[in-house]
């Protein structure tokens, strides 16, 4: 579990975050909170719900929402269980990933993941929507390609995004799964993420985070398209 607390001047919002690796895929389940209120959100609880609950207790935050970047099993496998445990709503992903959430049990069986449930979120998200936790507000970008319903959460004030499996440090999301499209994914990155600005840092679904500027300069999947 890794922790980071944001340190801007007093005129800007302040936030903290921890990453809790879950599932055999080491998916970055992320807890983000508004520092003044300690209100928090869990992003992509893929599995290992007891581990996530323990991280919440250790951090001392109050989780009020669950956000999902997309519908793949390693990102949503624990969502229904965590919703029941915390009694909080699930927001996201885009409705285009409904076919994935309708088949969580079947997806889990293919990877030997048990104890999961099919479910629907309390709110589907779309381009232009806004979600919030405490004093933190995130714009929703619909970024299909890795999955049809992938979304990105972007906080303009913090210059920060959670991009799920759309973009990685040095790579991009795989597109060989049902509903995936490499051309669509690259278009999402070029038209939705790169315009956010080179100073924007991001957490992704697996591995270390990065910045838009770093990926614009060095990511071979991007440099070859510019």
C-alpha cells in the first residue's frame, strides 16, 4: 500500500491518495480523499475487499462512494461486496460497459475468481458529467478503446487524473478483449487525454503512474501517432 498527500498552497483543494494492489493482476485499487473533510472514494475495487476495508480503517477516512473506470473483472470484482459493506453508491463506468457488469460472474470464472456478483451501478457516467467527493470535483471523460465504456476522472484544480486502463507509463491499454479497439483507444488518448496538459499527473490501473507530458514525449504508442 502506498500513500501520497497533495501539498498545494492554501487556495487550492488538498487531497490524499493510497493505492491498494488487488487481484492476481496487481490492479491499482485507489482510495482518494478530500483532506479537510476526510471524505473518500474507492476507485476500482477489483477484489480483496477485506484488504481494502483494512486500508480504509488505517487511513481513517470515511468512504462515501465507489467509482469505476470500466467493467473488467480485475477492476469491478469486489464492487458489489464493497457497496454492501460500506452502504455507499457505485458511480460509473459508461453504460457501454453494461455487458461486462452483467457478466462479472462468468468473467471471474474464466480467471478462477469466485465470490463475485453481477451488478449495476447506481449511476452510469458519460462525457461531461461531474462527480465529487468532499470538496474535490472531477470531470468525466468517456475514453473508449480498452473497453467501450471506459471513463477517466479528471480534477482540473489538482492537475490530476485517474485514467484506469486507458493509458499507462510507457504503454496503453490492451485492446484484444471484447469491445476493444486499438484505433479507438489511440483516438481517445489523442483527443481527450493529451489536451489536458503536460503538467497533469495520473494514476493508472496497473503499475506506476506518470504524467501526460512524459507520455507525450516517450510513450511509443503515442509518439508514433503524432
